[in-house]
C-alpha cells in the first residue's frame, strides 16, 4: 500500500514538473520597436486585466491587485533592462511606458484602462506616480522637482506632482471639476521624474533625411546640408514648457551633430572668434522662416536646437536655443539669455565687449541677435524696440 502511495506521489510531482513548460508556453512573446531598438516582452495572460468599472479607490485597488498577482515582473523587468543598457532620460523612458501600455491596452479601446497601465508600469519602474479622478476623468501625475509651466500640478507633503496626460483632455475647469487623489500606491514608487534631456536615442541612419538650409552672409549665398529625423517630433510631442536651460542644453542626435558641426567648423576655420560667432548668428537668423508660436500651434511651444533644425518655422526662443547650442559647442563662450516681455535673445561674453555691452554680475556681454529684426543688427546691437525695455536674465552659461 505504501508503495502505491509513493507511485501516486511521484506521478503528481511529474505532472507538476511537466506543467510548468506548458504554462510558460502560454506567455505571449512579442517585440516592440522603439526608436531603433527592439524590446522583447513575454506577457503573462494574467497581466492582461480588464477594466470597465467606475473610477474610485476600490476599483483601482482591484485592478492593481490583479496585476500584482500576475507575472508583471516579466514586462517591467524587460523595460528596466532596456533602461540599464541604453540609459534613456526619464522623458524617453516614459515614451517606452506609453508604447508598452498601448500594446497591452490600446488607448482608443479603453482610455481609462490604458492610463491605469501607464500608471502601474511607471510606478513599478520606481517613479512616484499617482492618479486623480473625477467621474469618468482620470489624470495621471508624477512627482517632479523642476519648474513646469503649462500643465496642471499640485503639492502634497511638500512634493510637487505634475500631470502627464493633461493634453488628452485639452482643458479641464478645475474650479468646477473636483478631482480626488487615489490612495493606491506602489511601494517601489519613490523616485522623482525629470524632464531634463542628456541624449537622444541612437536612431538608425536610414531614418534621417537631408535638409538644405540657405542664408546670405554679407551678400554671399551659403548653403548647409543637415540630416534631420522626423521621429524627433514624436519624442517631443506633448513635452511641456520647462525652464530655458532644459531646451538650451538639450543635445543634438548623433547623425544631426555629425552632419552639421564639422561642416560649420570647416566653413569657419579661417575666421576669428568674433567673425565666427557673427557667422553663426546670421545662419540662425536667416536660414529659417520666422513665425510666432501662437500662429502656428495656437500656444507657446519651446523647441530644442534639434527641433529648430527640423521644423520649417521657428520663433525667437527656438533660434536662441539653436544659436546658444552652436556657440557653446564650437567656442564654449559664456552666454546669458535675455528675456524681454515679448522677446528672447542671447548675449555672448568675448575677450573684449563689442558694441553697447550688457553688464551682468560684473561681466560684460555683447548682444548677438539670432532672430530677424527690422534692422540688420551687428554683434553688440540691440533692436531699438527693446532698448528701453527691461529684461531678465533667464539663463546663464559659464563653461
């Protein structure tokens, strides 16, 4: 009899051992292409959770617990490995979160469920994220210690949380619609989120197109060919208005850099510093069409240097960012960004000031206007329109 029990026990154990590979085979193996890289995911069917309930603590807690009981780690683990290898900035990593959430729960099919997946994945990736709800509306926030100007935020326990999905609603009247914060919180969610950009993805060279930029440099027509990538538009879609430094110091992608900077250096190799900066100033001023943001986008939109090269039109803020980037990269000269009520320009510190100098913190800077004006301004000239206006120094660069 004892032998029979031993045989039965061994049979049960053998069933358990053979069941595991079969269970693993139920995982959905998929690949997600992400800006030139491939993310491999094994999705546990149990981690595909439905949501058609009212938005409240109880329903979201139930959603969260269902995912907790699944093998969600296989998804988040793949995302974290991508992060360890490629070191994306937080904003780019959030684009990966969006893409994975979209793959599991398409936005168009169930917006609430899609947002819950974004919140879950970002939280389990370690970011201090939270949700606020009102009726069927769901706002997704993340803790951020930086200045953000055009999206909603709130403070709790001396911490600021900014909204990541406000653009999906267009506009919310917070005076009439009262949102309540959901109490569900992942224990891993402790890190703040940053909008600072230190590098762009290693795009495939085939994703670039060549763009010709032409301008007159003292009646001599100059032409530059630069490689630009339309995918950059997607990366910065819904990127909020932040401090100028976030845009000014945003890097160029590798292909764009290699197509532009060596070409500029070659054209300027026989120029002294003053003449070279003047060349960069006139390139930035005249190689792009000028149009105010409100006319093009219906709102304020600050562009990074790479975006300014990519788009066909730009305003003073965008040109200031590009000019700053070029002077910083080629000459490493100290600079200040001068913000007037309706204008932004750059002043550069040379060995000796040129024209009418700008005194700031004991240093003399010379205005270098990178945006077209009614006058053809030389280095050291400030447009008559702004000579009697007060300005603030919005950003300082000291090499």
